[in-house]
């Protein structure tokens, strides 16, 4: 039966970046890892669950991680830099402005449109010899054993660019299949869930004034409104409101929707002129606090679905991906450095090929996954706590909380250290 060193289920942002990052690792005999990526939707499908109409802000630190993985050139042409971030509270004076120039940086972060980047990543996956892409298909069944996971694909399986096979084994199965992950469902690990009773409305909007690479987060009585700078002077709107309000806003015609938006956001970018199609996402927290199990690990939204208030979901997922690649790299080099030198002991020495085999067998093993778990647990727990607290604090109309928020923004504006902490968070540095 064919064996892959790593099998990734789900080729959204997390799964695609993981596959491309892992494909650059080499084991001691100089060969690349063998990687399979299984994805249920074709990228050209405009309702692709991983690459839909959303635009997301990636923090400066995420740009650095993508650069380290050699993948930033794929993103760079499609990325709009954010040079300024303005945080304000509607009806109050509190306001904080963050500027990249204060930190001698070209940008605090970048905005990426998911649909076009999905096409670029898909082409790159097809052109990477170390990766076998199975798309569109899904796993029919899988079983964990001591040294491997056995996977059977559904009957309709189709391997892109070559004749496919339906059954294979792997040392590590990665669930990168988003919220409602099939891998997570079968593992049945403990999870924490919370329904915010809110929805996010997203749309691309055209304003009278060019955004000049400024991003805005404005807290309103009805929930936070974020505008992110996009190509052609457009901005990407993320407006979080109660479910009932979202239903009303989605039902409005374009003019009425723009007029409600104008009232909530004000005239920082002049008049709202046009909006593209609106999409609505129900907002829930869904977290697997310990997202790994024998030879299986969950990354990205499969491990944690966050409220988008701080724009951190993919930034966190990318840190999962970078950590998993780093643990794999260490596992590959560990077997080599720990192999007895030829003639140094009574044990038979390992030649390069035996070293390689041992290292490959250790990918997905207990030691690697527990090191990965230790590296990731704190970050995930922190961000889940921060985004939940922000979502509750900033979506609340209580006058006391509003006064506290406003005071907080004023103090932050006046106090350099606190402002820098906010800037550090925005850039994804911890
Ligand atoms: C309104 C909104 C705004 C956001 N803004 C930001 C932001 O500014 N910054 C930020 O960092 N994050 C943001 N996020 C979060 C970010 O979009 C997600 O964290 C990220 O896109 C998740 O990527 P993923 O690959 O982990 O999961 P997904 O995008 O869910 O990808 C999962 C993939 O798995 C595939 N799949 C699912 N089931 C199966 C199966 N059974 N078999 C095979 N394949 C399967 C799907 O087709 C999909 O391609 C936002 C989210 C929302 C909703």
C-alpha cells in the first residue's frame, strides 16, 4: 500500500500552506517528504468554503512566517498593505491611531482576498512534485494503529494530474478541514463551544475617498464595524451584529444598507457609494483545547474557530502550521544527529538511509506531537480568551461598559506603552 509521510485533510488556507511548507523539507538522503492533500472542493468553485468572498488581515508577524516558509512571493502580489489602524468608539471621543512608521515598518499587516489567493495556492500545489493532490474528494474511513493511520478515500476520488489510488497509510494525519472537521468529529476530543448570538456581515465596499491603506475598527452600539483596505481603493467590510439585526441588514436593498452603514461608521472615508454581494457568517467559538491524538493533529479552524473581532483566526492557524513544520524539521534532523557515529559504539551504526527511515517513522509519533502540543497550547488558549473578552466587551451597549471602553481607548492613546501593546497584538507578536 502507498505510504505518505504526512496526509493533510482540507486544502483551505491552513492545509494548503502546510502542504507547501512541508514540501520544502528534506530528509537526510536529500529526498523530499511524500505528502498527500485531500480537498473536497475545487478552487474555481465560487462558493469554496476555504476561499470564498472574504478578505482577511494578516498580521506583520504572519507575513514574516510566510516569508520564512518561502511562500510570501505567492501572496505579495495580492496583498494590500495596512499602514495605519484607527480604533474608535461611536459616540465617544476615545480613539487610538497606530502607524507603521512609528515602528519603522513598511506595514502593520496586509489584507489578502481569499478567492484569488485560493487559485494561486491551488496552482502551486499542482506544480509541487512532493505533493499528491486529491481533489475533489473526501476520506471515506480512517483507522489509527500503533505506527500508522490507514486511510480510504471515497469512491469518487480523483488525483489531480495522475492516476489515483484509494487506500494508503501515513505516519501523520492532519485535520485542516475547518470548523465541522470530519477528522475532529471522529476523534471526539473534548471541545469548548459558545454561541455569541451574533453574525458577521461581509462585503466589499466603495467609498468616496481612497482608504490610503488605513484600516478602521469602530465600536458601535450594534457591534464592531471593521473596514480593511483592498485593491482599487475598495475596502472590505466586516460588521458584527446580533443575529436579528443581521437578518434585517441582509434584507435591505443596497441604498438602505449603505445608509445604515454610513450611520454606524460615519464619514472617515466620505460617502459609501457601492457595495458588492453581502455574505453572512454566524459567530460561534468552537475550540478543541488539546487538538492532537495518536498520530493525528488538528490545525487552523479545525482546532479553533474564533470571533473575527480581532482578525486573528488565520494568524493563529498559521502559527499552528509553522510550529508543525518546525517540529517535523526537528524530527527529521534529530534522528540524524542522534544516530551513533560509525564505529563509535557496539551498536550497528545507522547509515543515511537507515537514519532517514527512522526519522520518517518518528513523524507523527508521540514525542513529536507532545512537543507540538506544548508549543501551541498557551497561544491558542490566550487568543481564545482575548477574542471572547473583546467580543463581549465591544458588542455591549451597557453605558458603564461603553464609558469604560472609551476611557480605555483614551488612556491607550495617551500612554505609549499600552498603545505599543495594542500595536504588537495587531502585528501578531506575542
Ligand atoms: C467574517 C470573517 C472575517 C475574518 N477575518 C479574519 C482576519 O482579518 N484575519 C484572520 O487572520 N482571520 C480572519 N478570519 C478567519 C479566517 O478566515 C480563518 O481562520 C481561515 O480562513 C481558516 O482557514 P482553515 O484552512 O483553517 O479552514 P477553512 O477555511 O475552513 O478550510 C477548510 C478546508 O477543508 C475543506 N474540507 C472541509 N471538510 C472536508 C472534508 N471532509 N474532506 C476534505 N476537505 C474538507 C474545505 O473545503 C476547506 O477548503 C475571518 C473569518 C470570518 C468568518
